[in-house]
């Protein structure tokens, strides 16, 4: 794999996409967005040299069929991400469909994609197994995702466990293309978000839009309170000592509270003699405080729609410059240009 071993140390370029299929919830923040922010250049020892993050509206089209809702989700996603700390000065933030080079690259990759590979991918397979109709968009979704990654020469892709299969497909397609046409693409690696960071929803299952158990990051204060008060708890008596680990209310509190408060609550659980209502009040306060600054930034940003448009416009311009260069490389390699053949240094026999 020459692109992985040829030069070291190689600059790292982080890239990830997030679908605008609803408002972001606590699971999205702790399981994805927070890591994007940590990976921004200048963000500590974890940070990448460059970072590209995009709002995956082309992917969302396979599920959101109402144009007004899609527009709203894209705008909200941009506002949310910037308010939460994604810094457009340090990371390139853009909307997927603003970079048409990616869809052209998708086609080039499609010509080296075995059908069987896509049939094994879970988004399509799950839908088919449930007897639901799937469209070609969902079927070919991993190819678009591969193009998303390869178009920017990304080296590291922060994702949740469910996306690792797609990164494997991406590596597979890039490898095949490189084998056929020379070293065009950089092979990326997934960076798994810590598995223990799986955020539970209000019913104790994994928090997910599909389970309708989410608490949004920028929930209205009244709704936030209602949702927290409705978090399911067991009916053991107040005085009974309880084990905090494995209790979803405790796990949610632990996401927001500093270590000392976390410890204090764990001790209280083990002693017994407390009510879940008390814990819910603590959670409400801790979550409110945790997102207070982001909420204030969001209100400012939302009041000035031109600013977010300018951020996305500048992001798209930078993203197109990079993707354009990679696409030109790919086009040239496979013979889609009419200039004389270019000698390909990395081409193997
Ligand atoms: P949803 O399940 O609500 O539709 P998505 O699949 O759009 O959420 O998730 C977007 C990102 O957020 C993914 O990287 C995913 O791994 C992460 N994520 C979603 N829900 C959780 C959760 N409950 N805990 C941790 N990470 C999550
Ligand atoms: N498929 C990803 C998800 O549903 C979103 C996504 C699209 C993505 N393109 C990507 C993630 C490229 C990482 C890299 O969460």
C-alpha cells in the first residue's frame, strides 16, 4: 500500500460527514461531533493537520423527501456545528452537494464496484431483510461515501462503529482503482469513537432518531425538562442501594458532570435513600450548564443568516479546490482527458 508507507510522517487529514436527517441529539454530540472538534488543527495532541467536515445532504436525500425540511436540517446542522465549536478558521466546513466533483468521482468509482460488495453493506441489506423497498441511491450509498473520503485525500475518518464497514468498502475501491490506473487515491483509516461512549436514550436503548428516544442538543428548555423527567427508571424503593454503572440515568449524568460530581452521585446510588427525581433535576442542571455557551453562540449566529452562508460558501470553495485536483488526477489516470498519456510513477506492472 504505497500511500500508507511511502512518506512518513505524513500529514494527517481528518474528514467526516454527518447526515442532516433531523436535529442533532446528545448521542450525535458525544458519539461524533465532539470528536470532530477535538480533531481540528490546534485542538491538542489528538488534532489532525487538516480537517474537512461536511453536512451529507446527498446522503440524506435517501430518507428526507420534503425539500423544506431538508433545507431546514442543513441550515440547522451548520448552525449547530459552528455553535458547538467547529471552527471554520481551523476546519473546512461545507455542504456535500456544493462539491459536484464528488458525484463525478462517484461514477468513476462505481465502474470498479462489484455488485456483491454493495449487497453485503448493512444499510441496504437491513432494509431488504425487513422487506422494505430500497432505491439505487441507498444501494450505492457506500460508493458516494467512498468518493466523499477519497476526494479530499483524507487519511483519518472519525466514525461510529456502524460506519467502519463503509470505510472498508472505500479502501477496497481505492485499492482496485489504484491497482488498475496507478496511485491515484490515498487509503484512509477509520478512527473509532470510543465504544463505551454509546449514549443511551430516554428509554435506556441506544439514543437514536429511529427509536424516538432522543434529547436534542438545543432542545427548548421546556421540552428539555419534560423529556428528562420522562426518562424511564425502575421501580425499586428509594432506600435500596443501587449500582450506578449500567443505569442509563446515571450514564447520562456522567456525560455532563465533572469527575467529583460523578463520584458523588455514584456514592449516593450505592448508599441508597435517594429518588430518581432528584437525579433528574441534577441532570437537567448539568446538561443546561454544559451547553449554555453553545446555546448563546447559536442564538447570535442564527440572528445573522448571512454569516453562516458565508462560512459554508468559503468552505465549499476550499473543498472544491481540493476535490477538483483529486478528480483531475483520477480522470487523467483512467483516460478521460485527451492530453497525451502521463507517465505514472507509482504504477505497478
Ligand atoms: P441516528 O441513529 O439518530 O439516526 P445517526 O446515525 O445519524 O444518528 O448518527 C450520526 C453520528 O452520531 C454517527 O457517527 C453515530 O455513530 C453517532 N451516534 C448516533 N447515536 C449515537 C449514540 N446513541 N451514542 C453514540 N454515538 C451516536
Ligand atoms: N454515512 C455516514 C453516516 O450515516 C455519513 C457520511 C457520509 C460520512 N459520507 C461520509 C462519514 C464520509 C464519514 C466519511 O453517519
